[in-house]
């Protein structure tokens, strides 16, 4: 299904700009694939030894420009750990000068020079989302590695002290599902509101051998770009291409058009209203 979609998208003329979106849309950018952690459930198959495969500053600037033109409302930077990169600050400065920008991180590296550089590009359009799976070390470290919880919590506190708006994302796992109340209480004790906490189920992708099966038939599209291509959704693993929309990252408009046509075709087949982008 994806291969058909991909090849047909290559042959069609890209749509006119400014015509695709009349609604809120998110763009996800995978800045890199290497990470200081090796989480057992990592969809991106990231680790300290994973090849970097960086998207690069030039691509990020061009994609942000095109996203603004197309009517995207928000951009999310993810990886891998974005703060491994030396040029992540320029990427965030550029993106947040043009649109609402959130960077996802485990926050463990955000101290000293890295934090100073992030503070230097702070503005009201830029927020930080930190991955936290427990209100104590055990339910968090079970999947993310021993000693990671305390370093992440220290990172959250440093970000808050520096004035950043911090949200939390959590993955529900067998190790923390009985401790979600503790997680919520701890998150509230950090001064982070319920609306700024996103809990998602485990997905059977990448390193994870357990969790929900996810794919184009179950996920609402959220346009995602990596150095390898454009994908249906950020829950993509580099080792499987079933959610790839295009191998080309030169034209975001063309990839969006491809996704729109796919949604229309699925709705026509089912005789239902078309799903929209989120
Ligand atoms: S889940 Fe996030 S923090 Fe963990 S290895 Fe993957 S990219 Fe790194």
C-alpha cells in the first residue's frame, strides 16, 4: 500500500502552496538517531552507537519555511537525542522564530554549556517536552536504564529554573502501569499541569517486541521527516518502511498531497468521512 502511494506521489504534480491546510497540523522532524540512552522500547532504535543520520540545519530551515507556507501550526524536533547535536540551537532558534516549536528530550544532557546555549535561544514559541515514565526511579529505569530517572528529573528542574515551559511525555509499560497515580502526583509536584502531560501506550516498533501494533490503518497522520524520507507518523522505525510516504525530502507539499490522497481513497472505499491531519 505504501509503495503504491509512494510511487504515484512521485509522478503527480505537487499542489499549489497555501491550499492544503485549513486546520492545525503538526510537523515532526527527526534531527538525528543517536542517543545517550538505549531504551528497551525505543521506536527509533536509538543508542549511543546508532549512526547519527542527521537531518542537518539546511534541511531543517528549508522544511520549516515550507511548513509555514503550507499552513503547519507546530513543529516538533525529536530523535534520537536532539541535544547531542552542536547545531540544534540554531535549528530551534530558526524554527521558533517562525512557528510554535517543541523539542523532545530525555533532559539528561541539559546542563552547563548545553543549557546555556538553549537559554540563549529561548523565546515564547519554544517549549521542551521531557520523557518521564515514573514518579520514582524503578518504573522509569526499568525500560530507560538504571540511573536515568534521577538525571532526567534534575534536567527538568534545571529547565524550569531557567524559565522554560516543560511538558512531559510518558510511555505506559508493564513496569509503570501500576504506578501511574504516583507518576501524576510527582508530575504535579513539579508544577506541571495535567494538560501538559501526554501518556501513550507502548508500540510494537523498533526495539520494542511488545505493545500495540501500529500502522497507517490505525494512526492519524502526522507528517514526519527524517534524513531518509517523509513518513506517515513519528512512530517510525528506521528498519521498516511501511509508513514511508516518500524517499524524497525535497518537497513537503508533495508528501502532504500524497497523504491527503491516501486519506481520501480510504474514506471513499469505506464510504465514510475522511480522517484529517492532526
Ligand atoms: S526512547 Fe528517546 S531517550 Fe530512549 S533511546 Fe529512544 S530516543 Fe533515546
